[in-house]
C-alpha cells in the first residue's frame, strides 16, 4: 500500500531584464484566486527542474534558465487545497512575458514592493528571496524552527 503524502509543486521567481528586483507575478485563473509566483504541480515522471521550466513556459510564455534553488516550502497550511510541498527556484526569463494557461493576467513588479496581495505563502518566499539577494543565504530555517512552522 502506498503512503499518503503531500503533493509536490514548483514555484519560480522569474527575473527579467537583468534586474534582480524585477520579477513576474501571475493572477491565478483557478481557485484559490489571487496573485502568485508562477508555478504548479510536478507531473509523474518529471524532474523538479523540468516541471519548473514547463510551468514558466505554460503560464508566462517565457523560457527560463534556472539559477538557484531558493528553498523548499512545506508548511501543511501553505495551500488551502491541501498539503503541498514546493521547491522554489530563482530563474532568469527570456522572451516577452504574457499570461497563458492557468494565468489570467501577468504583471512585472518590483520584488521589494510588489503592490499586490500574494496568495499562499508567496510573501514569505519573496522575503527569503530578498534576503538571499543581500546575503547569499537561502530560506530562513531558523525562523521556521523558532515559530514551530514546518521547514
């Protein structure tokens, strides 16, 4: 009997125009609605990296070069649809960004002040990204452990 496990997903911080602060957000077409980092579920037989490139292409029409794994986010409450673990990649995008597939709309925003309320835990992910830009350190594991939240 197979164990019941969380769903596996990928999310991307896609940087544009060589500016580490200009990133892509999508407005989700499907529930839960709202603005989010591009991403989605990993298909069976697919690597995390392949899924990240596919989701970027499907939702933003951008080709991406993955630069770094920012971290894995596993708080059971991070997704209202159920326990979902997400590997979050930093990527550089090439092409003209355009909303497609599961994205209703797309905006290029400043990561320091996106000006939009973010779905899921994507505000926390952006805070970790900004810290990574400043210090080179990935996800804040110490904060997750201190607050009792899952890493």
